[in-house]
C-alpha cells in the first residue's frame, strides 16, 4: 500500500505526461520559493500555466473546493506572482488544477483557469 507522498508523486508524474501529450513544455516541477510551492509550471506557445495537482487513488465525486482550499489558492497566486517577478513574461498566465485519479483508468481532469488569472 502506497503512502500519501508516493500517491502524490505518482499523480504528478501522470499530470506531467498528460500536459506534455497536450503540447505543454514543463519548465518547473515542485517549484518552491519562501513558503509557497507550485506543483508544475508549464508553457505552451504564449501561455504560462501554474498547475496544482490533486491526486486520488480512486475516483469519487467531490467538489474541487474540497481539494483546493481558499488558503491554498491564495498561496498559489502569491507564489506564481513571486515567480513572475524575476521574469519578463509578456504572454498570458493561467492557474489550473489537474485532478488525477490513479485507479484503473489513470484519468486526468484538467480544470483550466480554475484558480483564476494573475
């Protein structure tokens, strides 16, 4: 039986593979600055995406709000802003959530822009 860290790592790998198949280039994994962390930072053409990955070992119905708290959203936005401070990015920025269900299907639900924009 896998622990939470192993399940999370496996989910991030599935999310990265999904994004790469969808035409994104991965710039950062588990980017940390201060107390903030962003699971994946990816780029596709003129779009920069900050993605939070939530992984479950089985598929069940629940609201995304149950997975990404208001506090987490604010932390992700702050961390993304800090990342951008050192860059000269001129394109669009989007904050996504990737819900990964590891069961037999290994499905990914990509909620584009769910966390808003900067």
